[in-house]
């Protein structure tokens, strides 16, 4: 017969997943910050897309296409990271429900925690892909794009 825990013992066992949830929250903050920067850059390029000639438009469209690819990577990373956070919440809830109602949920908790880790791993993999893609594309096209944009800036820098 399993031994049931007191509320204070349940809270102690729930501390580890809560720390994991805190880390996931920090990752989500970083990822959404990157998504915001990508979106801002897309809007910035869109302003100049209507002002440039066809040769320069090709450079901006290529840069825009790469930014959209980065958006897909980071959105996927955010999805898996958020899913991981949701599953951690399920683990924490299961710890409490199982002990309060005297239900043995060890298999569910184990499965949920493993699934949480898999989602977090996938999230980090997509995040790494986005970082590598950003690094690779920024080195190649940043100078070209900024040169095109600088041709169309007015005297006030807008």
C-alpha cells in the first residue's frame, strides 16, 4: 500500500517542477523577444519595399524571405516551449490531486515529465536552428540590405 504525503511534503516535491517552470518562462521571454525583433525588422523592410527599384527589391525580398523562415523556426520553438510549460503545470497539479484524493498517479506523472522534457528538447533544437540561421543569413545579407536602405533614406534618416 502506498504511503500518502502531507500537503507540506507535496509542496516540497512540487518545488523541482516549479523551478523548471521558471526556467521555461525565462526561455519563453527570450524567444518572444527574438520574435519581436524579427517582426520589427520585417515591418522596417516592408516600408522600403514599395520605395525601391526592382534590383534593390530583390535584395529586400530575399532578406524578407529569410526573416519569414526565422519566424517559422522561432514560432515552433515557442510552441514546444509553451507546451512544455503546460505539461509541467499538469505534473504539479497531478502531484497535488493524487495525494489529496489518494490516487496513485505515478505513471501519469512520469509520462508527463518525460513528454515535457521531449517538448523542451524540441524547443531548444528549433531555437538553435533559428540562431544558426540568423547568424548565417545576417553575415551574408546585412551589408547588402543596409546599403539598399541607405540609398532610400531621406535627409532626416527616415
